[in-house]
C-alpha cells in the first residue's frame, strides 16, 4: 500500500563541541540523534464526479457538498448507523418526550468542541435551527422545521427568534412542536441541520461557508480551490475517542468516472463514485480494487399530475401501473432492483415481502382503460422526465401497447410549468432521493399531489394512519406496521405513484482501507472510522 507523505518538519541537529579554555584536547558532547524517518500521513483521496458549491451545511444541496459538510466537517444531533438505526450524535441520548408528544427535551454531549476550540452549547443548536428557517439563509431545510412552534413566523421573516425552542442550560434545550411528530428527530439527522457555532457564523458574515468553515466534525477545513479540490485535515480534538483514524481527506472535483478509474488503477486516488451506474464500469478488470455498493433511498417512480383529467380516474392510474414492464426497465438500467412499494429497502420500516397487487399485465391494463371510458386508448400524453432515453423508450412502448400515445419533455423544455398547471403533462418519471432515511418522508413524497385541491382519491384513512404513526415512539414496531399499511393503500388503492426501481449506488475503492462503506444518503464513503489496512 502506498501511503502519501503529508506535512512534516525535518529537524536538523547540529553538533557543537564545547572546548574548555584550559584543556589541551576538546571533549565533544553529542545530542541524541532523532529518528530521521517521518511517520507518513494516511490520506484518503476521492475522485468526485461533481463539484462542491458551498460548505455551509444549511444550503449545501449537491451530493458532494452535502457529504463534505454534513458527514466530514460537521455533526448533527442524531445520525443513522450502518444498520439503519437512529443514534444520538451530538445529543447525549434520544430526547425525552412528553406524554402528549409535543415537548422534546434534548441533552447535549458535554465537552464537544468546534474546530476553533469553542465549546458547543445549546445556544448553538437554537441558533442553527433559527438560521435554517430565516429567509435570508435560503435553506432547503425549512419545510421540515415548520412543525416547531413559532417556526412559521421565523420562516416568514416576521421574527428572527424561534420561541418554540428554549435553552434551559448550556447542555439542555426544550423544543415544543405543534403536533406529535416521531419523525422529527430523524429529520434532525439531515445535513441542513448540522450544528454551527453561533459566534463564528455571525462574525464571518458572507465569508461563512466559503472562506470560514468551522464545524465539530471528524475533519477540519484545510485548503479549498473551488471546482478543483478540497483538503480536510484530522480534527485532533474530535469528541469520539480514537477517531478519525485518517490524517486527511483529499477530494478532487469534476472527475468523470472513466478518468477516476484510470487514477484508481494508477494508485493516484482511493475512491471513485460510479453514479452513472454503468455495468461496464462494474465489470471492468479491477484487480486489487473492491466494489462498494449500497441500497440507497434513490427511487425512480411515476408520479401522476392531478391536473390531468384522465389520471384523476384511479382506473387510468391502475392501467398505467399494470402496463409498465419494470423488469424490462431494470434490464436497461442494469444496476438496481424492482420497486414494489414506496418504502426504500434501506429503511427499517421496509418489508421485503411486500408485493404490489398491480403487477405487469397488459390485458388487465387494457381492461382498466376500458372501464375508465377509453375504449380506443388516449391519443396524446406528455411525459416529463430527465431519465435516460433508453428507459423512456421502454415506458413509451408499454403505454403504446395499451393504446396510449406519448411524447417526452425534459425539465429544460419550454413551458413545462404551464403544461403541468394545465394538465397537458400526465405524469413525471424521475429519480429522487429521500432527504432523510425515514418512512414519513417516503409517504410525504408519494402524497405530494394530495394537497393541491384536486380529487386523486387521497384516502382520509392514510391521513389518520399517519397521525397515529407519528404519535408513537420513533423505533416502535407498531409505527413500522402502520407505515406498511399506508404503503399498501397508496400503491394499490390510491395509486398516487407507481414505484418502478430502486437504484443501487456503486463505487470503486483501492481496497487499502477498512470501513469506507457507502453512506445511503450521501452515496459517498463513510470516513469517520475508516482506517488504512495493515498489510
């Protein structure tokens, strides 16, 4: 294994002879000779396909910058471990929750320091969540915090102070919610809610997130040249004893996969992501290289547009669901697995035994269309998709086989928003990832059209189950059962979406490191505990 030399100082020791003025022969004294061999630094080098735009976790929204900020530079109150279990991170333990589910009391770990030596306190936590909500920040994390009492006023810009959070002492704070929300603590694991140092952020002003980046994470900011590379150094004062084991992380940006593989085989990098999911890349001769995979929360799904008159009829939606040959799509994509429900396999609430009642069946699909009053099919539908052309061709052929002709637009096409509003676009076929690995997010995504005031058969039963589930403890088995019931209703009865595929994410590692498993949300390596292998 080749380990790279980082920063070291070579000390030169000079020998001086002390000569006694009354002695005829000098008596030399020699200082101990230091070890001339420096200890090599262990550096993990990543070839990233895209760029990091900002390291302010509140607004970082690409995979690379969310990973670098949320996973390496900063910490959240809670985090998911590799088994999918929610664990306390900056919090000392899971919160104490009142009997009505509206009040959460959080106790922080003691002695956690930011990279500037400042001790992390409850005031920093309150400031972080207030800052996410404030309009000037422009954070994507606003919607998930609106369950906090007073959050809507901060988000509207009428006040900067969030009265739903009270700091009880430097290590304790109380959060009041407007409704019970078991998923709220899981929400706080998202990168947008990484805890930042109040005083440092205020002092940095517009320099924060670019020139000034101070977190509490396992690594601290080294050198960053936008669009080219980012170097992070080991946080020697990290609150987790013995971590990190790496001395540094170097990230090269905008490296296309085939160039990354060339660097990997030349031992110039340690990891390259394969977000293109190209089977050729995975089957290539990679002697001495290991393939890292993870079942992510990325799902490819058909989402119906409630503004389209035809798809308001559930029988039309069932026709589409039974017309799509998911197996043929998987053969085109080559990496992933068929999706039966809305709960990604990576979630603990997912049930591997779940099978949709609306399996691929062209004759049944034609019968659904006939029952809906379309004996001659549908002359023209628009589909919105940014997925690969080869996938879209499968879907168009499947629809044509039951009498539905279609054209495809992408998100850059002219008038897309107008065509969504008028209903010309019947459905979208897109890939998207859950921001948090929790079932609540999956249900919310599936029911995105239910709040638009257009009848889509959005069952009140699901709403009731959702309320019931969110009143239970986060890790309650009964909560998981309720979400599985919602999945059945949404997929087979309401047919609000057609889950198609779950995408497996792959990467190549040189194999010189242990513990560099892929994170299911960031899709890049977990490096907090990664270590060089001893050969």
